[in-house]
């Protein structure tokens, strides 16, 4: 059974938490004790209905403030697929939370309030989805019950959003009229929307093809662990273990080890505890090579003609995640895959306005949630791809050298 990771995003009070709660509730993905607790917490509501938003508002402080202040993750499954949901807050001051939640997402659900249409935060979330190269976009036009399930309002919002999608180059955009509160078109088709003949949200999520999102031509396997049992039985065994980020690895293939640039051939491949003829993304595998080469954690085993760049300077879009400002010349640890290396922020070219895509070439102080274009220089050469081409090997994080706190998310250009 495959896995779909998706994130919900929208303006404040657009119904993100209610949507997730409805999806879990109607798909019968709530345990009996969770349902009992939910009913107890909802008794104070005037209408007596269950407050489905409480399923994702895990912290009491969040509920007291009436907002979700962090990324809430939920897991559920249907007979067809497993799901991981990230519910990101809608406020602009939590841009870092959305970047965190969306970095591994296959799909984003952008909620639009049918009463208000496309607003500034809709554009901002769409811009972030474009920057993070999320393959699939669902525009869920919510609260259709409050506009009498009007087809004209739905069509006008879809037309407005289509212009944004075209400008940003968003791919595979699907439009869906829903009411998260009433359950219309979430799990079951709604008879209140007879003019809509598309799938429900759950059917859409179940049938989105994520297999095609995996790049099977550019082989990338970062070494996470070198296996050397050094027993009498396996005296000469040397296996390189890691998760295949992209591509297909076959017995006998020629591979390049980066950043050193050595070449060898694959002697054997093991996955799931047995030897196989080939392994492909996103499987974890152990590879043995024909030649005795000095390979360590963080090295990249590459197949195919399309090689990653190897350089000490990286141009990145950087989302700053620390309360302490980013200053040119600051030193950090940069982690790309399993490789950790010392780095310095050499230049800050501009700050990006995530509402308009305007570039401020004199950003001044870079603070929490800011996105900037920067140049990072590493202590030694590093193999990497562009984030736009290969998300898995084009995304990195900056780590504070003293506290080991993640302070920045990098999308390599």
C-alpha cells in the first residue's frame, strides 16, 4: 500500500482543521476513545454538534486562543492508501511552519472561503507551493453551504485561481466545491451540488498518482551507514546502506561516488533482507561494489549520465526559522541528506515577498519567517541537484553550531 503526504493551507478560519476532522470522522478513522473525548469537549457548543476541528488542535493553549499555532500531523488509512496530513497555520508569521509541513508533501489542499474568494493568503500559500515544487494542488472551495451551493460563485473562484496557477506554473490543479462543516463532497458525494460531477475529496486523494512524481532516471543514493560485520563468515563484506532518493540501481551498473568522483560497478543489491537484481526509489537498500573504495557516510552513489553538480558554493532560496536574525558571514552546519558540513552565508542577494513575489535587494535584517535568495559556501565540495529538478537531493537545512537547532530551510537553485 502506497503513501500520500499532503498539507492543508488557507486563510485563518477557512476551515482547515474542520476539513481534516471531517475527513477522519467520515472515513471512520477515529478510535472509540478519541470519539468519546471529542464528544465531551464539544458539549459546550450551542448547536450540540461535534467540533471536528479539535481533532487537529492538540494543545489546550491553541484551543483557548481559537487558532492552530503549529503544524499538526495526523495519520490515517483507507483500504486503498495510507495518508499523512500536515495542518499548517494560516498566519503569515508562521510561514516557517508551512515550509516545514510542505517540504515533503506530494499534494497541497488550498482552502478558499466561498464567501471571500481568492485573497492575499491564498496567493501566498500558492507561491510557497510553487517554491516548494509540490506536484499536485487541490483548490477546495469551502463553505459552499453559506453561499447556497452556488455554481456561479464556484466557477468565478476557479477562474480567478486559474490565473494564479498559470502565473506560478502550478501543475495538476484540481478544483473541488465542499462544505467541511456539513460534510459535502468530503467522503460522500453531496446531493446539494448536482452540478458538480467530479470526485469527492477522499476519492481524489486515493487516486492521485504519486508514482509518476518519483524520478526514476537520475540515480541518487546517499550513504547513511557503512556495514562491515568483520566476522569470519563475512570477513570481506562491505555494504553501503541508504534510502534511494531517485533512480533505479541494477546489478552490474556503473556508479560514480561523489564528491570524490571514483567509479565502480554494483556487485550486489540487497533490500528487505534479501539479494535482488534491482532496487528503485523510494526503497532502502544495501549496495556492494566490485572495487574497494574509501566511501563513508554522506557520500553519494550516483547512476546515469545526468550527474549532480559538485561545488562549494550553493545559490539557495532560504526560509529563515530562527528568532535570531540571519547575518551575512554567519557560520552554520549545512545538512544535505546524510552529509553534514561546515558552511558560511556568503551573500544575501534579495528578500522575497511571499505575497507578491517582489524582490527587495536591500533586505536589511533577515528575521523569522523571511525568505531570501542567498549564496552559501561550504568547507569542502558538496554534490547537489537543483530543488526544482530533484526535491530529495536539492533540499538542505542550516543548523546552529552551538545549539544544534535547525535555523533555516534551503531550496538549492
